[in-house]
C-alpha cells in the first residue's frame, strides 16, 4: 500500500470517528473537510524530489530550499517538533487552501462558536471550497450576523498528519515564510480545545520569537532593521484596531437603545477608517494594510485580529521571564494550558503586568 494511500486511509478513519461522534447535521461539513484534506495529501510530493528534478522552475527550487533551512532551524533553535511536516510540497492550483467563515452578532464583539469532537469549540468554520464558504456566510448574514470570509493559506493538523508546504504561500517573502512555518509548527506543541485566543496567541508569540532569532542568526543588519520596522507597524495596526474594538465593546455593554447602538457603531467604524487614512499619510509603509481596510468593516472582522494578538504580550512576557529558554517556555505553557480557562487568563494577565512594572 502506498504511503499516500495509507495517509488517506488514516484521514478517513479519524474523520469517520468524528462523524460518528458528531451530529448528523454536520455530516456534509465533515465530508468536505475529509475530502479536502485527502486532496492536499494526494497532491503532495517530497521536497527533496522536487529540488533534484531538472524540470522544476528554479524559483520554486530556491523557495523550497529556503523552507528546508527554516524547517531545520525550527527544530534546532526553537525546539519545535522534528517530524515530516513541511518536508513535502503540494500545488493546489488555487490561491487559498481553505476559506474560514467568522460571525459575530450585530451588537456583540464575541465570535460565534462551532463545536467539534476532536478540537472542541472554535471561532470559525473552514471550507475547502470558496463557494461553500460564501453560501454558508450568506445564510449567517440572513440571520442578522456580521460575517467575514477570509482566505487561509495554511492550516495545521496539530501533528495528526505531516502538513505539506503549499503553493498558496510558497511565494511569500523569507520573513513571511518563516512566520508561517514557525506559527503552524507551534500549534503542534500544544492545542487547548475551545480556547482560540490562547492557541493563536501562543503560536503568534512563538512565530515572532522565531523570526527574530532567524534574522539574528542568518540575516543582515538591514534585514533585522526591516523586521523591527515591520513589527512596529504591526503594533500600530493592532493597537488601532483594538482601540476601536474597545469602544465598540463599551457601546454594546451600555444602556443605550439598539437604535442608538447601531448609529454609534457606524460612527466608530468611520472613525477607524479615517484614523487609518491619517496614519497612512504620515507612514507610507502603512499602505500594506490597504487590502484589510478595503474589506467591509464589521464586528467579525475586528474580532479576527484580537484572537490572534490579544494574549501575545503575555506569552512574550513569560518567555522573557524564562530568559528565552524555549524548552522551559513550552513546559510552562503546557502547565498553564492544563488549568481552567479563568485561571489561565489570570496567569497570563499577571505575566504582562509583571513585565510592565519592570520597564
């Protein structure tokens, strides 16, 4: 039996377990998830074979060679899992591997959750077909939700399978390629069912630390300067979004009528867009966020920013307290992840406050 067939069989077996344990209503959804992942598996082939082939475009060879270096660095310097993830490549012939649907109530900043047997509750629903994602999104809009559909270039199977490099992100710059690989491998270290903010903030913290170390180890002074400028702009963007998200939170929790809340909500979103345009005039590099602001601004879109960044400073503070020791960091985070959610959040908040007091 070929290795691809074995992997496909494992996918179907795991998926079958999920289906039998899940609601019958979700059967079509689980089927598309299984068939979508099987397609990814069937299209993958070893990177070593591609690099050695004389018929492959030199740009793809160079990019995959960089992936090999990043993959080894992840194991040697970041203590990320040493396995077969990102040692194969698949060309899916499309720009995104999945499309995630996020939804929030019209007067709430809390994302709607969907619950599954293996991963608990998550704040999105992913589809391997854009048409299916858009159809599902339209159904949610008809129910009155603010909805955002985001194309996703990579996903993690949390170590269940060997995740391949995909055409959807192989064209990334070295910086973005490193960020993605380190982020997705971090999900294989730990995953807390039902806590998207914890999972994504942890992976983002590992990603940031990994890229910083990569360019310190491999990069020039110019590249390190560019990295710091990139992070500075990211913080401006994140703080801008979170500031207006906080205004919306306070509005939605106020005693104002729903009519007044809708009016004020529209004004806050106008303020957000106008403040972005002012920053953009002063900082030309901020134009990289034009595509984000070109989207319809709504509660679901803003919430997607917070789930990836909300607790990042806390994880970074813990890593700093451990003198950058990645093994100790992972062990500490695993211990925290085993605690009840309220206790986890309390410890993360304390870590941030402790670092702030030292500055």
